[in-house]
C-alpha cells in the first residue's frame, strides 16, 4: 500500500498542467479552437471573428474601428475618430530659417505593432466578394444562363445513361448486343442536346467551332446506334455474326467516348465566359493565396475554406473543387 501511494504521488507531480504547457503574453490566453494565443477579453462593443480576433466592425463593414496597443484591442471608436492617446498626423508648416537646411533622406520604419493588420486576415475580403456574387447572381441574364447550363448537364447525364449497352458472344461464333434504353429515348436526348448546343453557339461567338464538332459527334453516335438496331433480334437485344457485331461494337464505344468528352469540354467552355470576376478571386484565394500564407494554420485554413465554399456559384461548385478548378483553368486559359 505505501508503495502504490508513492507511485501515484510521483505520477501526479510529473503530469504537466495545460497552463504550463502553453505560455501566452499578458492579456492573452491559449485557445484550443485556433491553436494559438488569443486576447482573453475583448473591449466593449467588439466581437470575435472566425480567427477569434477582437474586431469592432471593420470585418463586417460597420462604421467603427479597433484601437490597438501592444498587440491588444483596447477601444472601439467611430470611423474617422482618433483612438485614445493617438496623435494627429497633421503638422503645422515650420518657419523658414536663415541658416541652410540639412536634407535628410527619409527612413522607412516598420509600423508599430498596434497598427499592423492581424495575421491571416481574409474574412473581410471573403465577405465582400460573397456579397457581390450574391447581388450580381440575381440578374435575369445570369439566371437564364444558369438554367440552360443545368439543362445541358442533365441531358448529358441522360445521354450517358441511354447509350449504355452490353456485348456478349457464344461458342457458335455469334454475338449479342443488349441496349438498356429504347431507341426513341436516345434520339430525343440527342435532339434536345443539339438545340442547347445551337443556343450556346448563338450566344457565344467563340464557341461556333466547338459546338459544330459536338453536333457532328452526336450525329456519328446516332448513326452507329442505328446500324446496330437494324440487326435481327427482338426489342433491345440484337444478334449477328461475331466479326461484324464486334466491329460495330468497337465503333460505338469510340463514338460514345469521343462524344461525351467533347460535350464535357463544351460545357466548361460555356461557363468560362459566364464566371464573375468575384468568383475567380474567391477561387484564387481558396486554391493559391490562403494555402501559401504561412500565418494561416490548418484550422484557420479550414475555417476560411468552408466560408468560401458556402458561396453559391455557377457550375455546381466546380470552381471550388481542386480537380475541377485545374480542369477549368486549363480549358479557359486562366493564369
């Protein structure tokens, strides 16, 4: 029993406390939320941002400013007013002296800590860009463009589903192609896609060549599908000799693959011309600026990234997806 009591006392004395593990300067305390030291108590009228920094309203475009001293927020004053103890920057002109003046070159001195911007401070910029996107996204032209893009993606998914088939062969040298969808549905989907592609070509002059190429691919897919449907057999199952059926099957596979790739490329080129400059700025913040900023730790990066991804943009969020952004950047020619 005495031995066990001695071991417990040693373990208790050896275990460090949370306060001893993290030392913060006066006026600040350790925060597990952002894994950094934050101000313990904000001044009257101030609130905390996503980074747990005290802010009197600059981050939300309110007519107030935050006064800083020794790295701590001390007061909240109205925009345009001076902080307590802050001197006026205007100076009276000095009287000319009879003696020749000595010209001294100005020295660039760093701003005091009380006037430096907080590290990883992107919240205000993200809020401004998001509000601009929300306001511009309500225009009638933007709504019509979004609706057409949605219809185009839906028809692409229908075509992908309607043009699927299964190839089988038997020991007698015959082959069977089984389609999943009636021929009429496939042709109706191709007709609707041709109409949407024509509207894109009319709205954007630079898409005439890509639109014509996509329409030719649809025509080839329809022709290859029609040749197989003429084979003997009932319903959606077509039979024939192994050699000719396999050749037609390969032709359909190549035609289907090329058609879907060109339709996908045309969809990206269409929305390239419809993105707002604010959307592109948010994407650049998400994929380049914030990840390269060493003052942003992983938790702050995640909070800011989630804030950006909550913004509704054209293209089903592809602009904020890393792989989708790389594809759009290549096809749209962005730097």
